[in-house]
C-alpha cells in the first residue's frame, strides 16, 4: 500500500490562509463603520504633579518702614517722641546740636550781603561810565574793565547764594521729621549721645500694609511667580487655617553656590501683626513623563504610533518611545495629553478613523 506524506510547510500555509481570510471578513471597513470595532482602552498618564509643600520661616513687617538718620554730626539734644508713639507726616521727632552750623549759616548770609552790595555798586558805576563813554569822556578800555568787574561780582553773588542755601539746609538737617505717618518702632540713640552723620537714630513703620520676606534656594525660584498666591501660617498656630499672601518681589538667581534668595510676600489687611513669626508655604511643581500601556504601541512603516479614541472614533497618533517602565511606555509626543484614552486591545482590527465601541 502506497502512503503519501504532505509537507508540513503546505499545512502551515493552508491554515494561515484560513485565518487571514477570516480576518478579512471580520475587519471589512463596512462592518466596522456599521457596528463599531469593539476595543478596550486605557488612560494616558502623566502631566503636572505637585510635590510636598515646603515651609520657609519669616517675620511679618510693615510694607512702609524707614530707619531715620541725621545728615550731620552732633549731639542729640532733643527727642520729641517715645517708643510706640504714633506720629503724623512732618512731625518733629528729634533735634541734634552742632555748634558750627548756625555760625556757618550766618557767615554765608553776611558774605552774600557784602557781595550784593559790591555788585550793585559796580553795576551803577558801569551805567555812569557808559553814558560818559557816549560823550567821549571815558575810554573804551575803562568801560570794559568796569563791565568785567560787574560780571565777576554777579558770579560771586550766585556762588554766595548757593553757599547760603547749603548752610541753611545743613542747619535744617539738624531737625529730624517724620517722612510719613506711622509708629515709632525703635529708639536707637539716647538723649545727649553723640550721633555721627548717617548713624541710625530711630525706626518708623506705617500700619498700612504688611509683608513677609523669606529666603529660598535657587531652584525654587522657578516655582514662584509675581502675583502667585501662597499660604502663610502663624507659628503660634501651625495647624490652623493659613492666610493667603501674594508674591510681590522675586530675587534673581545669583552665582554664589548655596546662596538663598529673598521672595517678598504681601499680606492681607488686618490679618497678622508686625513682628509675628510666620511660615510661607511653597509647593514645587514638576512635569511628569507621559506614559501609555505597552500593549497600545504599534510599530509600523512610519514609526511608532497609538490609537487615540475621541468621540467614539479611533485616530492614529505618532509617538516616540523613550523607555519601557514595567507594563507602560514613556513616550514623547505633542498630541497626547494626560487623560486621553488609547486602545490596548482590539488594535489588529482597527484602521485610522474607525468607529469603536469601548468595552
């Protein structure tokens, strides 16, 4: 009896042809449009993530404040205010005595008067000589000399006026006045003590407006912006509800390694008192990687892609695979967004633009 052996390759081709013909029947475009391809989808993960809120310590201070000084040296002869006293703009706060100021002012005034008298006399002489010159009595040379003397005295008068103004201003600087309405926050010099020019005498602060300055590492400067709202907790009640402050100033990053940079936060009215210790919260934000399921990635002639489902329609979206992390793939694309849905089951029956039914 003669036996025939059918080659294995022939059987494999026949079976493959059977399954391929079945796929064509199921994946016909008309069927997918009519009934929708049944698929399973998964969300695209990633986007912006918040880290733990970091707290930085600071002390509440008045927005408008000043450390007052004399512009002259002298002895503090009068102090018209006490610690904590409320003053109005222009009020006298203190006076310093310098024995050279009044004589300098008087000398400058006398010098000015002398020069004005000489200038007026020279002016009259020139006018008389000018009339005589017209009649030929006074020579041209003599008239020019009188004019030069008159002009020189006029310039000297201007210089003397400036000297008198300077001496008068220095005498006025011996009186310290409030530049704005506020409260005396500190008294730094006692009566009858010698005060050098520019030495702090007292501090004044206005009750209108409060702020707090905190110092943060350079990398956190990228996580704050002007006008950003930040929580501010009182140290006395760290677990209580925070006050919401607003960023008004941000320092520029410097070149010194490890240097901390000031961030100024404005506080709402009638919330925290000046001098109160507080903590300002800053929450860093970071952009996490965009990931999709490993099963959703399709390799084709045009590169990697996935099917994104929106409004029941599947569209092919090109991606670039960076790395595989477990059962997900980190991708780089400008089209996918966190929360989008991509197909991970039923991909073989899909074509771009097919209607789908999500299971």
